[in-house]
């Protein structure tokens, strides 16, 4: 994959979301073991994605979600 073009003054932070097979297998076992709750601390409409990133940058505790609709 080519490197994205970054404007001067903009910091690029990369994240490789690839999981190991062991992590995927563990997640599947947890899912298969029964119902579970996902606790979302805060949701943001998609047009406020910048605010969501700012919340993450402040070491926000809890899951954040973007609402696409």
C-alpha cells in the first residue's frame, strides 16, 4: 500500500489492525460462550469525527462509537 500524502504540519499515525490467529480464536471462543455486553461510553455523529479523535487523544476511558446514519 502506498504511503498517504500528508500536508505539512499534520502528524500521520499508523495503525496495523491485523490480529494474530490466536487472538482471533480467543475472540471467537468468547463470542461463542454466550451473550455479552459492549459498553459504549460515548457516541459521536459522523460529522463530529474530529471531536471523537480529540476525546481519544485525552486518554478517554471507555469505548467510543461513530454514528453513521
